């Protein structure tokens, strides 16, 4: 097996993980991928897509005008905030207590590690945890936990036999990275893989099973022809105080289970909707641009002195002048904009759907149109998914910590990770939300900060009031159509009240 070989499931899911990562990183990263997420129009392809060609230039303008909504990042942040509105309860043997504040090589706490686990569950629906010993560790050095994203777990073998027995015996992890030369200070990209194996005992005191956990590194170097040269190190058997492990200390963690088989990312539908909005926004803004840039059509001849030379351009716009021969004519011709309102309407619907999926609070208008039961059902469904993610992430952390306890000769039953599930009790009834918003519109003395505090208590937001106002202002500038027209509603209420009063006076 070549070290670059990948598991069939990796081939099946890697494109989805790439899509989720790109959407999470946001607009700049999406646009950097070029035509992958925003195909050029047929006219652009016809005019040429190579640098310097007309189609290439027009495509870059087309791409820059497009708006990519960053709802995937919002969803991960919003849902992660709900999961960690309260800290998880983590119980450890006393000998493992130092891990509570320094669980990773970057000295992340267990709480921070659990948050990162949950975020990767939400983003990719997949990650891995490896229990590792630092290089050059002493007898008193504790193991630490390393996190691997979905795209880094390239190959594995769970050894499942005909009877369904599973025994993980191989994991290949991509650890390629940029490395700096300490002499020249130049950076180069180093392709290397960590291989975790379960093989025959190679230590002085082998286990009863005859198998121990070992690992080795393989680096890919430029070779002859197209094939790179594989250079592998010797197999090293990690030992804690002279004791090896009889299992590979690696835990697969999906959104809802801890099996090697990957699942679809839980926010995949949201990512697809964001890409669809991105493409729709590109077409819409291209149409707006074309509508605002009428084409000058000249019949007859142009007599400008600047245009005597055939290569001289005809200048149009403010401050420019064109002289037409007596027999000629000049006029501007624009594009038909009849389809733009329908295009905008479809985009608004996509934005609202994406916002609901990302955890944004619906506007008062949409909330009023949605029945209490419907809103409650939607929130309960979302909460149920988050409960599953919270429990699975905690189970993965608990499993890797129990492996650590076994390695250290401690009782693994003393390790317990209990996730925060209080957010599941904060289901807000739709009618309650509508009633509060209606009372405020009718003049109830409820300030914005009080409303925000109430929503915090209900678990609807994890942001501070200042953060909420900052995001609201940003949305008001970028997507004004998504915000409720509260002022209009209040005027309408006052107008209606005034009409009723007038009618009563007339009757008297």
C-alpha cells in the first residue's frame, strides 16, 4: 500500500468536508476558489478565461460583485455558544488533574478542547482524537490529546471480520505543513504522514495479546519521474513509564456516533444554500450592473477629433461629448429589468431560510406568520440535534481520557464527562415570543436590552447586548430586507387606533 492511498469513504466524503471548510472560512476564501463555486457564464467562457482575455476580466468583476453569506460560520458560533452556555462537568482521577488545564500540546484546557470538538462536529461532522506522548518525554511526562480534522484522517482499517468484531489496527494521518529552514528562514511545504499501527510486540515485555500500539512517520520527497520517494522512519512504540498500549489510542468522532464510518456534515444543507445564494447574488448584481450601464449606439458617423484614429476609444459618461454627423443618430439602450423583482424575491426567501438554519432569530414579521406550534417544533428539532452532538462530543472526550487512564494504570471508571444540556430546557414557545414582541410594538415599556436579556435567559442567543447590536447594525447595512419594519408597524397600529377613536366619536 502506498502511503498516499486513501480509504474509499475518504474519497466519498472529502469533497463535502472541503465545501464545509471553505464555507466556514467565508467570502474571501470562497472567492479565492474561483470557478469551483461560481461558474462563469457561457459568454465569459466564449470570450476566453485565460489571464488577459476579455472573459477572464469580466468574470473577475462578476465574482467581486457577488455576495457570499457567511451563515455557516454564524451557525457554528451560535450553536457552539448554546452548547457551552454552561461548562461541562469533567471528573478525573487525581493523577490526571494536570490535564484539566493543559490537555493538548498548545496547553488548551479540557473545556476549550471540548468546545473545539463540538465546533468540528458542527462544521464537518467528523474529527479524530489521538492520545500522544511528547517527543523526548520523561517518566513523569503526561500524555496529551491531539485533534485531527476530517480531511487529515486519510486512511484506516477497523479490522471488522465476518462476526462483526472490530479491532482498529491502522490509521493514517496527514500532518503535512509549512516548515521553516532555521538557516535561510525560507518556508517549504513538507508532505508527511503519521501511521498508527497495531502489530506484533517489539518491546522487552510484550503484552499477553502479543500486539502493541506503534507508530512511524513517512515523508514524501521528490523522486524520479512523477512518483515521489517515500522515506519512512522506524516504528516507535510509545510507552508511559515503560508500559505500551494494547490498542491504538485513537477515537473517531462523528456528529452522532463514534464509529470509523463518516456521516454527512450536519450543516451541509446550509452550506449548499449559501453557495446557491452566492451564485444567485452574482447573477442579480450582474443584472443590476448591466441595467445601470446603458450601451451607447451611434448611427452614422462620429466626428470627434479624438476618434480620427481607429484605435482611439469613444469616451462616454459625465463630462464626455460625442459629435454625430447630420445624418446620424445616437441613443442609449439598456437591459430589460422586469425579472429583477422576482429574482430579488427568490434571494430574500433563500436568505431567510439560511438565517433560520444558522440560528438567527427570525424577524417579528416572519415570527408572527409562523404558528406557535410550528416554531416550537422547529426549535425542538434543532435542540434535539444539538443534544446528540453534545452527548457524542462528550463521549469522545471521555473515551480518549479513559484510554489515558488505562495507560497510566488508573481506574477508567473514575473518568466522567457530562455535557451541558441545559439549553434543551430553554425551548421557547412561538406564541410567547410573538406576544412579547407584539406588546413591545403596542408600546409596552420594554427596552432593547431587556428584550435581549430575556432572549439570553431563554437560550436563544449567547451574544452580549453590545455584540448583538453590532451584528444587527451590520445586517441592517447589508441585508435591510431581512429586518422587521417595526416603525411601520407601530404607525399602522397608531393609525388603526386613531380610526377607531374617530369612529367612536362620530357615533356619539
